[in-house]
């Protein structure tokens, strides 16, 4: 049972990795006007990515120093997710 729970948590973390990377790429495309910002589909995708990632970024942004236009909070979240995956793998090896 423990292995099933750990595998599910690992799967959710993998999905979050994917969402964070897609969100970062989308924000770059949006910032450099590569995508049409007046397109309704583009706005819906951007809004969905924002709503999915902002709750993860907000607590980290409170503690991070202001670096101007550079936002390192996605990188910090990815490092935290990597750490959690390593802990899950260790628990699975030890108790699974």
C-alpha cells in the first residue's frame, strides 16, 4: 500500500514538473511577443497555467530577493520537487 501511495505522489510531482516547465516556456513566448496575446485560446492557456503555478510560487517570492526582471521562483520550486522525489525514492527503497 505504501508503494502505491509513493508512486502516486511521484506521478503528481512529475505532472507538476511538466506544468512548471510549460509555464516558463509560455511566459517567455508571451514576453517576447512570439504568440498572439489577443487569441482567446492563448489567453485561456496562460490563465490556466498561471492559476496552476502561482500558488506554488507565491510563498517562495515572499522570501526571495527582488532581482528585477528575473524570477527564480520556478527554479526553486523545481529544486524542492526534485528533493521530494528523492525522499520518496529513498522511502520506497527502504520500506518498499
